[in-house]
């Protein structure tokens, strides 16, 4: 399963906190596929081959509820889950892959760890930079400038390659070596 984190609704569509959704949307577009709403999973789901793609629609802080529902229904081991999220501690558009780890203060990751009872899922963290002027909530819910959007577009294209590698069963360590 590949999970992209974000917040539902047009209001949040192009915000920093929604880069996970942006990556999954870009990937779906390359495959000419569309997500469908699945109420029982509290999200939007897409199946390509044997891979389930999930955009939780629970708002960030409750993302784990949706991930747990899908993983439980399809009996997906946590080690076969990859989560794509934003990261304020990374420079804008920088990608960092990890096989497991803590939340780094990210509420969506905290929720998934809490609901799944483990940190053993793979992560793709995409840098959104940070602001000295705005508080955290205002910053992650803000949009990107035109220059930032251009940088992010290139990163999202890279992310589709990471998704392809994961979906095709490439060892995650190889993917980490390629993109980190």
C-alpha cells in the first residue's frame, strides 16, 4: 500500500501539508487512473496491479484510522506500506527516504504509528522548508510561491519514480540509495 498524506478539500489542495496527495495524484495521472471515494476506508482509493493507493480523508491528525482500515481489510503487513508526507525539517523539495522511524513531530505519522502500533512502515519525506515568521500550523497550511511550485514539480516527478520502484518490488534499500 502507498499512502499520501494531506488534508481533504479544495481549501488545502495546494498547501505544503498536502504534498503526499500531490505525489499520488501525479502518479495516478501518469497511469491515466482515478481515485474513488471509499467511505468504509475514510479516504480515496486507487488500485493499480496489486498495489492499493490511499489518500486518507480524515484530516491529517487522524490519518492512521484510514490506513489501519485499509491495511486490515486487505491484510497488508505494515512492512509493505509506504507513506509519503511533508517534512518541515528538510529544505524545500528535498527527498529523504527511510525504512522506518519516528514521527519527527508530524501528526499524520504520529497517527499512523499509534493506530498501527509500530514504526515499521517505509517513508518518503518531502521537504517543505520552514518559516521563522509563521507558526507551524499557519506555515504547513500555506501555499507555495511560483518559484517554490516549480521546484516542487520536479520533486513530484522524482516521487513518481520512487512509487514505481516500490510498486514493482524493488528493494527499498536500492531506492533509498538512488534518491537520498
